[in-house]
């Protein structure tokens, strides 16, 4: 698959998972639902690897990396974000999680000495400004009390955990560990971690056989986890984590379009301006520098 297709698949799937997640909230503890999600995703990947006869035996050191990867990206990240939403609204959660791009920029420079172009900073700034503008009406209702600051802190810690998971994935791929195997073991370790969180918190492993819950769980496991994470993590090695993580800024824009069709979401001037900034930032971040330079030179020549 080419990079554009991988990116498109990622943002389309993650832009739609908010609907599926809404059907997961209810009688089943969120931590238990996350456990089911990644346990099923791991089972799918292990089954695929078995059918394809992919090697699944790795050293103890490699398993240590798989465990750290899984706990950061498929475990702690989700637990912190789910708990954060008990204290802050989804708009503030989305904005806080959009800082993943900034965290990935810092971490790739720190761990891999990656040089980040001004183009990425410029596009990222447009994207973050767009997200804030998009959710501005909901932000005006936010009161910066202790609960809000606590929730925001949890969300930022969850985002940082995701960024560290991204860095470990890059390291795994640089060590020639294929995505399928790394994700299979990572999701298994993530599911074990979240299952322990359920036990420690004294919650129950209840389950719902309601069609909406089952359908959404399958969608999140197969599409939201196996396929979307496979595409996303593959892209990080191909185009860099700083560019790939812009997907976390643009998928709320996809969610707005879906909500317009499914729920009859009413647009405002904030919606139009915010989406415009997000899409412009996406164009700047993902367009090749040489292409942008040619466009700029052509514009300057036209002025002359």
C-alpha cells in the first residue's frame, strides 16, 4: 500500500470509531471493554500470523520491548484517557490528545535525532489552531477548577504514554521486527495490563450481548485496532512519527463530517473555520517540501 492510502485508511477508521466507542459505554466497565478489544485484536493477529506461518518467537529482550510498547500504547494510554473523560468534556480531551504531534516531534528529536522541518511546525500549528476553533463553543462551558485540571493532566499523561509507545514501535521496526508480530504481542500485553487494572480497581469483567455492544466491539477490534494501528504504525517508519501523528488532528474533522450525516450535526462559523485550518495544516504537513517550494516560486513568478 502507498503512504497516501495508509493515511486515508487511518483517518477514516479513527474518525468513525467515536461512534463505536459510544456504544461501549454503559453496563460494562470501560477498562474491561478495552481489555476485550485488544484481546480480540491480538487473537486476530496471532491467527493471521499462524495462517501465514510468520515467525512469532522472539528473545526475552524483544518481549520486554513488546510489553513496554503494549502497555504504553494499548493499555495505560486508554486507561488514562477514559478516566480523564470523567472529569473533562470530549472537546477538551480531543484538544489535549492533539498535542501528540508535538510530543512526537520532541521525542523523535530526543530518541532518534530526527530533523523536523519548519513546514511541519507550521502545518502543525494550523492543525492545533483548527482543533481549538472547531471545539471553541464547547470550550466556553469549561470551568478551570480542580476536577478539570486533574482530567486535563490525566489526558496529557495518556497522550505522552501514546507517544512513548510510538517511539518504541519505531525502534521495533528499526530492529527489523515486522508490524504484525509486534502488534500481536503488544496488544496481548496491553490486554493483560488493562485486565490487571480491572482486578486492582475491584471492577467486574461483565459482558453485554446487546447487538450494539457486540458490533461496536468487533469494529473497534478489527478496524480500529488491527487495521488502523497497522496502517498508522507502518506510516511512522515511512514518513516519520511527526507527520503520521497529524492523523490524530485530522480524524476529529472526519468525525464532524460523519456526525453531520449520522446525527444531523449543525455547522457554525467555528466549524467552517476550524475545519479549514485543520485541512490546510494537513496539506502543509504532508505535501513534499519540493512541491511547496515549486508552488511558492510559481506564485512569486506570477507576481513579477
